[in-house]
């Protein structure tokens, strides 16, 4: 059973159990700008790993209607919130959420209630630094197995570069994470890239984001 490291306590509507994440209001617009540039001419299916409240994915689905968006999370409370936001949005291109534990080496995406074909893209925001390293390994494994040739994986969050933090605030954040759990922490970009290469992916772009965050964009090799 995965350890749930993030809980969202503010409830938008008790009837449908929608939750609100402060991070959504900070980073939705800059992340959407990246996705619109990368995905606006694509069709197919996009998987979000660690969808949290579900707010991001319904917004992405509204802005990029040629794609079908699949929210996932291992936390039952988050799955209820995702379904609430999905119903509230009325977006037909948001699929029902499902539980996905990337720590499970047998976790796969085939079967009922899963994407019916290989994925155009996978996104994961604010996940790998508040999770043990095997979560990053699991995300890369799934991307290597389930992206179409030329498909994209986007990871958003803080990263170290060349073994160094990019800002004092990131160093302080890393220290606080490791105090809470020694298996968490801001990841080295180069270590993430090395893992991606082992799974048949390549780092195609590093996008600077607000508040000293980055979006790493990986492509699946043909």
C-alpha cells in the first residue's frame, strides 16, 4: 500500500467531494502553456500520474480537446475528488480516474477502464520529489512501455542541476523534505535523465518555470 504524502483538506463541495490544491492556482497557467505548445497538434490519449485533486487535468482537457485525458492516483480520497471535478466540468474527454501505484512492478495500463491504445503523452507534476526514488523508476518504466513512438513524458517540479540546487529556496525545500522522510528530496536532473535513457527515452527539452521549477520533456525513441 503506498504512503500518501499529500492531502488536500479544503473541500469545494461536500456533495461531490471535490478538493482544492493551492498548487493548482499557482502553476496551472504556466504548465498549460507548455502543454499547449507541445500537444496542440496531437490526438490520442494522455495519462496523468499523480493527479491529486483532479483540477489540473480537467483544465488541460478543456484547453486541448483533441486529446483524451486519463487521471490516476493511488489515494482513494484523491480519486473521489477527481471524479467530482470530472463531473463538475462536464468534459467528455476526461476519462474516469483509476488507481495506479507505480511502485508495483506489475502495474500495467491494459484492461477495462484503461487507455485503449498507446499514449501520446504522460505527465506527472510535483510527484517525484515527495516520493521515494522507485516512484521515478516506475514512471519511466510505464513511459517506456506505453508511449507511442515519438510520445512525450513531462515531469514538473524542482530539480538539481550538476548536483547543485538552482536556488536557495529549493535547497531549503529539499532539506525540509528529507527531514520528513529521508527517501524524499529534490532530484538530480542528470540522474532522472540517466534513468530515462535506460527506459528508451531521451531528454528533449528543459523548460524553466516560475518559482525555480522546471519541466523536463522526454521523448520516446522509435
